[in-house]
C-alpha cells in the first residue's frame, strides 16, 4: 500500500481572495502543477483519489482522476483544520483495505501526518517540504517503513 499525500497546488494569495476561501481556485501556476502530477504519478498503481473539499484541493487532483478514470472523493478528514484523529482514522481505513491512493490536503493536515511520522521515529530524510503540490509517499500506515518526498512539479 502506498499513500501519496499531496499539498494542494498554488491557489494565489489567500489575502487577495474576497470570497469563501473553500471556493478559491487554482492559479495558472497551480493548474500547470496539477496537470504535471499526471506524469509524476504515471508509474503508480492508484485505486482511489481523495481530497479535502476545498476547490483548490479537488482541482489539484482532478487531472490525475480524469487520466485514471477515477472519481475525486471529497473527505472532511482532509479539510483544512481537520483534527488529527480524523486524519489518522482515514489513513488506517485505507491501510486496512490495502488501498493505493492519492490524498490531497492542506499544509496543516499534511504537517500533522509528518509530525506523527517523526514521533514514530520514521526516517524522513531531508527536512520536510511545505511547497505547493509536493507529495509525500508513505508506504504503510501507521508504521511507515518507507517515506519518500517527491518535489513539487515545476512545469514552468
């Protein structure tokens, strides 16, 4: 089982957006990053695509879902501010079903997962990246045997 946990792609400046933040779309850069994930994940066997409900998350993984003929499944455990116990429960559910999946979320949610891995003394290699569209690959949960960080795709 592999979980590909991707931080949503670039969605511009939060402070400049005047509407509901959950509806903030990807920027042109973010759309290019989202498209680049299709190739970055090309050699991965994926059964599910899960995303936080914010538009910037669902739009990040939509190109991958379309290329794979999969649906983007919105999940509140991947929403910004989700408590870690909800996140952990979702990851354990995926592990129990041996599901390879992409999970798109926000810096705080992915940060809580990285923190949990650190507490379990998992070797994370270099310092974690919080860059937009970067992907952490975790091969099992909760006892990760291998963690790899894919850089954010830079289609420019």
